[in-house]
C-alpha cells in the first residue's frame, strides 16, 4: 500500500508532518482532512507530486496577477465564488490554466474550501496564497485578504522586473563580447597566422601565444562546446538538490556588489510575506514557516525557518532572527520596535518599503558600475588583439623602410 507524507496545519496553529498509508492519494487526503488537519503539501515516498504535476509552471506571474485582480473585483461585487469562477473561465484563453481553474471550481462545488482547492495543486501556487485565503475564509474578510495579497504580489513582481530590466544591457554586452572573441579566435586569427607564415618573418612572443591559443580553440571547438554543455547540465542537476541550491545561494551572497542586493531582496521577501500573512490573521509560527518558503535564497530561507521552534517556545521574533545571522540590523530593530509597540505588521510594511527603495538604488549603482567595466574589458580584449597582430606588420614595415 502506498505511503504518503502530509505537511499539515493543526487546529492549534502548528505545522507538522504526518505519514499516512492509503490505497490512493484521494483516500489519503480524505483521511487527513477528516482528522481536522489542513493540508499544505503531499509527498509520496520517493515521489513529489508537486514537482511532477502536469500543470507545473503553466501559470505565469502576470497571469496569476490578472486572475487575482479579476477575482477581487467579483468578490467585491458580492458574487458567489463558484459563479465568479464561471465568469473567469469564460474569458480564460490559456487552456492549461483554464483546466486548473476548472478543477478548482469542481472542487469548490463538491464542498472543498477555496484555500484547500488551491493548496491541492502543491507548488503550482505559492503557499502564502492558500494560507492567506484560509485566513480570509476564517475571518470572513476574503476581500481584504485578496487586497493584501495583490499588494504583496505587485511589489515582488515589480522588483523582479526591475532586476530583469537592469540586467538586459549588461547581458547583451557580455554576449557580444563572447561572440566577438569566439569569431576572432576561430576565424580571424587563423587567417592572420597563414598570412604571417607566408611572410616567413619572426613573430613577437605575444603574437605566437595568440596564434597557438587560436589554433587550439579552433581545433578543439566542438570538444569545448561539449564540455560547456556538460558543465551546464551538471550544474543544473546539482542545483536541483537542496544542498546544492543552498550552497550556491550562500555563495551568491558573498559576491562583491551583487551579494548585498540579493541579500536585501531576500529580507524584503520575508518581511513582505510575513506582514501579509500576519495582517490576514495567520498565527505567528505558521506565518514564519510559510514566509521562509517564499524567500528565493535557500540559505536565508533555511536559517529563517529554523527560528519557528524558538518563537513557538516564547522567544521574541526579533531575538530569534538576530541569532540566524542573515537578517540586517535595520530589519531586526524595526521588528523589535514593532513587537514592543504592538505594530509589527506596520513595521514589517515599513521595512519592506525601505528595502524596496534601497534595492532600486543599489541596482542603479550596480548597473552604473557594471556597464563601464564590461566596456573596459571589451576594449582591452580588442586592444590586445590589435597589438598582437598589427605589431609584426609595423615591425616588418619598419625593417623594409630602413633597407
């Protein structure tokens, strides 16, 4: 009989794992739900349903944003959830997303809560979403919860777009530089080599080194491409492991200039997620656990997730975060003030706003630094090649002039 591992929320607000044996996943879900637990994630021993879902990655951030805006408008108008889904399904053009929404609608019709219907799709939807909706269902303020989630989603989405936009120009420059070097090494320099051989002149050391390097690249070009592809594939496989991803994320934080931006982005994700969950009525410990999962950097996320037990035992949030070593002093101080004054949600929002502005400023400085560095490297490579292959010509012309 198959064995399933459920990550569930208890009526007391704790998040625990329970192993259930059942003939099918549906039967296992039914047994767990009957015990009064809320299901966050289901994993079969040796098989992760969230990673094998047929709908994985069918919903883009923009599509999910539009969907939530439409849902909020319909809920605000007072329409029932099922009718709201019927209206959205009529205009949904993405067939795979439409299939997901159809299944969610059918679950709701059969009596499943809206939050449970979304949670049943595992990693397709962020855990913070189903948890926020559940809090709205319990408090009767689904409209307010959707508003807060939309604000959260817009902030995170806008920041990601800023990072992507800022990296376009440096990426284009890097690609141009690599293409130029490859063309020079595999096509231009070998022709210079044939030309110099015809002259029979003694070449400077720099020119001989460049010619040997160029011939080596051209003769082993396919082998080099194969090695690069193999390295990329192995890296992707390594990054799919938890330990590999955590180590890589930890290394990224230590990169000069870039590391501080990534670190601040991780803190922003945590403060924004935690504030959204707490404002929706989710208890502190489940909020910490879910907010830690929303952090893109696995190293920071793992450190933050480790504080859940300490907070459950009564330790202040700010003190637990300080012990992780991954939170900035400013964030800790703002959280400390928020806990002391009873305005934690407001202080988390202020921290998120501060880091949003600071990240934007750091991105501007980073781009101002990267662009000239790339141009200098590109100019240096071109200058080196010109020096190596035009110097012999000048020397030959000088010798012929003296003769």
